[in-house]
C-alpha cells in the first residue's frame, strides 16, 4: 500500500515556505497559532459574505470571483502584517473594504498594543494557482456542467500559465450516480517524489445536491 503525504508539507523548507512568520515562547505558541487561524477564517468569511451580497444584487458571478490563494501573516512587536494573495481583488478594492475588514479582525483577535496592517497582492498568473482552478470547477459543477467537461476546461485554462504539468482528481457521486467513484485527468509531467520540484497542491470540497465532492489539484510549476 502506498504511503501518501501532502506535497506541500513534503517540500516545506526547500521549495515551499511557511505562510506565518513570527516567534513565540513555547507556552504562548498555541495562542499565536489560534490567532492566525482566527485571522484567516475572518478574512475568508468576509469574502464569502460580500460575494453573497453581490450575487443577491444580480451581479454576474463566475470563476473570476474573489479567490484567496494564501494569506501571509508576519508579526512584529507592535504590528501584525497580513498579506492577502488573491486572484481577482474586485471586492477588496472597493472604498472602505479594507477598513471594514480590519474592524472585523480586531473584534476576533484581542491583540493588545498591536497595530493591524492589511495589504493585498494580486496573483500575476491566476490560473497557475490550484485554488482558483478548484473554484472554477466548483462553479461549473454547481451549474450542472458535466464534470469531465469542467476538468478539461480547467486543463485548457492552465495553457495560459507557464507550468510543466497538471493533474486533477474528482471523487464522490459524480453525475449523481448512486455509487461514488473517482475520475482523474492529467497533462504533462508531475514528479511527486522529487523534492526539488516545486508543486502547488490543494484539496477543495464542493457541495452539490448529490452530496459533497472532493477535488484535488496538483500543478508542477518548475524544477530547481
């Protein structure tokens, strides 16, 4: 039986970096970890809440909606720097959005004598990120598009990005069938056992009327 490991954790310290940068004493480490989780959850909840408001106003919503690739947190003595890496920062560019988000985070995080600084960075190649491809597949499946067609279209979107290989796997009650199964599509190289190969990975759940589907995406970016 094969031994499975997360591709990101497997390469941590070589081609993958930590998304949190801070130091704490062992007795305070768990508090800092929970604080990071609250900040990330607050940002994701804010994005989802504003996306629902936009959809209620009949604004067209597609795969190019707000998709967060990752959130970096850097803590100093008196400042907490939060860098949001996002594919299409349309909602967060609105007037007053950052100030409102800062207030929501300050309510969740009781940081004494620490100032909050939020910055937004747009991802240069959105379809190079597995989270954005997973969001695109989720949008297509919720609109009753065939899962094979959605997977093939996601593979085509990666042609715009400079990558060497991609693999997409969907598992669950595909097409509303009674028995769950897994379907996979692959293009290019994908050296999962090579540590020097930079591979981006995500696991994304999709809630449909048939049940929850799981999407896994591996993207081989480059080899060092």
